[in-house]
């Protein structure tokens, strides 16, 4: 290919402004696929993105400041200004988006991913979704439990089995090694998708989600009983106010007792196994008659959790037999549960639904019992977002840009990439990824415009429809 003409381009880098002189080539052979198509120097892609004025070194620094040091946009802008980079604060946000896209493109390239996973010879996939805004998109993530690598992240409008099956097929094709197992919660669409794409592969259902769903009525009964019990110990503040000015030994004893009671009634628990009401009852022991049914029911819940924990490292068949024994006892002792007899029925119903997927973990090596690692990944990302933005709730971008932001954030916290790492990302894949993200952003923008002014939004649509029917 011959040099046909030159282009000039100015870039802003951390070392100052530079001017590039690009020698543009093209092929003059008839029939060639690149006949008279401009070919720009490859080294240009290692310095900057097309049609961008800031170099990749600035983009890499912006991403590291955000994802590793949790700097806000104004703080990043101040750092760049101190280093002599003339940039608007709005441009920092744009560079953050470019950083996430480039790093996600690099991480999702199949060849490096397959080379890394080929060393372990198999994968165990964890699948879960997060939906910060009810009624909007869901961010679905597929992660390898053995290496901790995120294989695929994609925002979907729903969690239908057909959509999840497509994601699973894409993930299976990307890993390039056998799938030894899958871990997820018991959502019906996930079960159907796994059975469709990976028939015969052990699909472990998260035991934590199972217990939380099965014991939900019992946990609610405990919470209601705790509320009734707290009504019996009102008036603590009045007693404290009456003796707060006194310094005699009797007043100190009264204050000590009041502090113990207030500490007891404010100690909450978390489903499924931590019953805060029973804990409060044991501490106060002042009210009788509210707790026998709850205490009796939680004996069975804790027994199921105990055997699912497999303390004796028994086989899957033996663990199944022990859990079935507890469930049989629940069925026989149902009448002794009193007001929680229907809660026993609910526990049995959920168990019948989830039982086929609860015991694969004891037969497949390294297949986790719960999907809490992926849940903790989502929680960690929300925590880092709050540190950087100060927002209490998740921003819409957590789902709109989640497919790239989650990948970039987790990878940056392990090791911050350099400008060279960003420069080797495939530009065609980057453009395709950016177009897909832009479609999601446009859809969210249209919904926001409708909420702000429905009449004007519908009038504009009607005008567009009328223009389509007018003769040309």
C-alpha cells in the first residue's frame, strides 16, 4: 500500500499537547478488499481513540482514580487540572464511560479468556440478576466460581427463559471448556434456561435462597411476635429521663437495667435463621404465650440448615435422607405447630419445588452451596459506587452501563490497566459494544421524557406519524 496523503491531529496527554502527522495509505490493486480504502497507522490506536482529543494515558488515569481510589468527578477533574490537563468536568464523565467500554472489550475477548480458563479445564457458572429500578432493565451476570472471572454481563428488559438461554449459550461458547455445574437461585426462568442449554449438567439451587423462601412465614411470625413483645416494655425512656440527673448508686443501677432493655429491643435479625424475636424473648423472659409456636417451628428450620451444611461431610444421598427425615417429622408434627401449621405447609411446598437442585454440591467438587459470592459482588459494586458518588440508592447507570462498569470496576481493583492495555482493545468490538449501550440509553431517555411531559411526548410522536403518511 502506498502513502497517498497526510492527516494532522492534536492530542492532549499527561505529558502535554502533541501533534500527530499521520501518513494515510491505500491499496491500488483492482479487486483487493481494501482498494482505495484509507489505512491509518496502527500506532495511532495505541495513543488515542478515533475522534477523541484526549490520549489513552489520561483515560487510564481517570479510570484508576475512579475505580481504585473512589474519587468523584469533581475530584478527578481537580487532579487532572493540577497536572496541567485542560479539560472540562463534563469531559471527565465521558472519559469514564470510554474507560469502562475499552476495558470491558479487552476483558471479554474470547482468546485470552479461553487461554486462561483452559488451564483449569472446566468452569462452574454462577448466574444472577440485579434490578435497582423496579420495572426497568435487569443486569444479568454470569461468573465462573473457580477463577472468579465474569464471563458475561448483559442488561435485558426481562428475565424470560428464552433471553437467559441466549445468554447462557453465549457464555458457554465464550469459555471454551466443559461446564461442570451451575449455581443460581430457584427462579423458574433460570431453571428452564439451564435445562434447555445445559441438559444433564448439575444445576445447584442456592440453599440460602431456599431457606429464606421456605421459612418466610415463620420469620414473619417471629417479627410480629417481637412487635407485640416490644409493646410490653414501653416506657424505658421515661425511666431514663427520671434518673438521668441523679448520680447516686441506685440511679446507676436503674440506668444499667434500662440500657440492657433498650439494647435488647433494638437488636434485629436477618432471614432466614436469625430470629430477632426469639433472641429478644430469651433476653427479657417477661411475656409468656407468644413464642411456643415460633420456637417450635424454628427447631425444624435450624435442623434443615444444619444438615444442608453437611457437618460430617457425607454423600449427597445421605444428606438428602437426613433432610427428608426432618421434613417427614415436620409433616407428622404439623398439628403441634399451632398457628404456624400453614407455615409448615409452605415450607414443604417450597422444598418439593427446590429439592431436585439442593444436593448437587455434595457430588460435584467445588460446586458452591449458595450463590452468595455473586450477591456479594453486586453489594461490593454498590458500596464502591456510593463511596465515589455519594448516592444512597443505585443510579440508573448501574444497569444501563452495568455490562461494562461492573467488569471494569472489578478488574481495576485487582490491577489498574495502562494506556497500552487499553490501546490493544479491538476497535470494532468496542464500536459494537458502544452502539448496544447507546440503544439502551436512548430507550431510557424516551421513558424519562414521557414521564416529564406525557402530552408533549405523545404530540411529538403523533406529528411524526402524520409526516410519514404525507405524500412525498
